[in-house]
C-alpha cells in the first residue's frame, strides 16, 4: 500500500479526517476508530456491489454487517429509494449505535448521509467514495439530499460523516465518462480559488485522463484541501461556501430539465461553469482569454461547454428560480472575477444573463 495522504475537515468537535490512497477499502484499521457500535449497514449500488462490497464486508468481520444494494443512477436519487434504506434499517432492527457506510458515488453518498441524518434522529455514517467526483467533492462537507421532480437536492440536510476514505484504486474500474465527469469538479477548484492548480491542470490534464496514479492522487488531495478549507470557514453555506457551487445553478437546471437521466452531474456543471464564465466576461470581470482557457480545459476532457439546444431561455429561468441560492426572491449566482477568484452575487445584469442563455437555443 502506498503512503496514505490524510487531511482534516476542521469543524471543531465535528472535525473528521479524509484518507486518500490505494487499497484503502481493504484497510479495516482505518474504519474501526469510527464505528462506535456493533451494527453496520453498507449502502451501495448494483454497479459497485460486484466489485467492492465483498472486500468491505470481509474487512468488517468483527461487526454485525448488513448491506443493501440500490439501483444505480441519478434518477433513483429520490424519496422512494431513500425509504428502502429505512426499510432495511428497521427490518434488521438497527439501533442508535449503528453506522452506515456509503460505498459508491455521489448518489449513494448523498442518500446514505441523508438516511443517517434522519434515522432515529441521527446515526453515524462513513463515506467510502468510489468515483472521482465523489472523492473530490460530494463525499466532503456534509451535504446530503435527494432530488425532487421540481428541483435537484431540494430535500436534504447538512450532516457530517465520521470520516472519508477515498481508495484511488476504485478509479481503475471507473468508466471513461464518469472519470471525465469527475474532472469537471476538479477543474472547478482551480476556477474558484486556486489559480496555481488551474495552471497545473492545464499542464497535466492528459495524465489525469490516462489515470496516472500519482497525478490523480495529487488532484484529489488538492481538491479536497480546497474544499475542506472552505467548509471549515462556512459549514452551512451562509457565505463563502456558496462559491463551491460555481456553474451549479445552470447545471442543476439542465439536470432537472432532463429529469436527471441524460447528462451526468459533472457534464451539466461543466456547461454551467462555462456559462458562468461567459456571463462574467460580458460583465467585464474576466477576459476573453480566460473564458477560452476554461472552455479549452473542459473540451480536452470531452465535456459539454454549452447547454442542450432544446432548452429555452424561459425554461432555464424558471428552473433556475428553484435554487437554494435564491434569497427573498432574488437569484444569486456564483461568478468569476478571474480564474482563481469566485464571488456570489445578485448584482448582475438580467439582460446579460438572458443573452448567455439564448446562446444555448
């Protein structure tokens, strides 16, 4: 096993570590300090279960372990699927000392975390993300939720895990499309707060696409460092944490429009980040060169740089109005002052926003 990289999300009494490295799914010594009772429920999906569920359960032989295998896909991230987790917990008589383990991508992590937040008013859970997107973003920070037909992630809770264990060997079995979707979130960190990292990505994106283990481990660590820093300052998104949503207001609207079944989350927010960069340019905040650099990096990852042409500006505006960043009827967007500097603002020209949306039609 290579050296384990360890970071901390600093939240006082609720602080927790992030472990990054190879072969960590088969390292029960990492898990044991964070399992406080005898009962464990591993929540995973149909894609991940045949690959990794046995290894995880085998490493937990000292505990009473149950598992539930859910269908795979964003379209199943809803209350009906969430209820299957509760059904299992109740049928198997799990008590307040149980620990839930989320073994999978962002959908599994979000639903398991939300289930943990709700079951008997809160039980422990551990994140074991198996996709790049989950390892660099959704597993860190305590956002848990399910989707509603009218809006993405509108039903959820802030609820922190006990730890995050990111086994980079799982990325070897990740399909190319999922890998590229994860890179969208990696690029986001460079855009919002880390100019040096953005430049590193421009120089090393091919290594990441080729799954170079050293490059991937560095990108995951740097991304997690950026997210942990922001979350430590603003756990519940009352201020600076909202910058982590660059492109997400546009991207979530795309996902909702497509009923969560066509584009992957990373694909939708890639297009959304380009739209945010274009609006920032029209407002005179970022240069055309920076917009081109942004588009080029997403294009090299074979990610969308525009919304679906079937999506009208009117539909966009309607769906964007159902967004967690809307306050007192005012839409706030995350925009760029430059590469490496994002801001949350309601002070933008609505006509320029419509101009950006019309480019998608």
